[in-house]
């Protein structure tokens, strides 16, 4: 089965959530998981994930958990997907 940009992005979100959980940032891990599961369309899901990523990027937890590069990459991917890339 061929990976799509959207499925690759979702896998990245799951990996980030796992890293945050392991680092003790349970609220952030849960927020990402809830955003991924909470929408009925990919547009809604991407919008929700984008908000969580933006808030995480502005949080002190970002540096403490050492996920700066991962969050920045996922923000770019999310924006690209929201703008029609990967469909």
C-alpha cells in the first residue's frame, strides 16, 4: 500500500504524541490524539492538529521535551496539506 502525504503526516503526529507521552507531557500527547480523532473530515482534523501544534510550538514544553524540529516539520506539513498538498 502506497503511503500518502496525509497518512505519513498522521504517522508523524502519532510518533510526536508518543514522544511527548514518554517525556511526561501527557496533556500535549492527549491533545494531539484528540485532535487527530476528533474531526469528521480531514480538513477539520488538520485544522485541529494545526492549532495544537501552534500552541505546542509556543509552549515551554517544546524545548523541555526536545521536539522543536519535529513540531516545526509537522507544522509545515500540516500547512501544506491544508492548502491542498498531498490529495
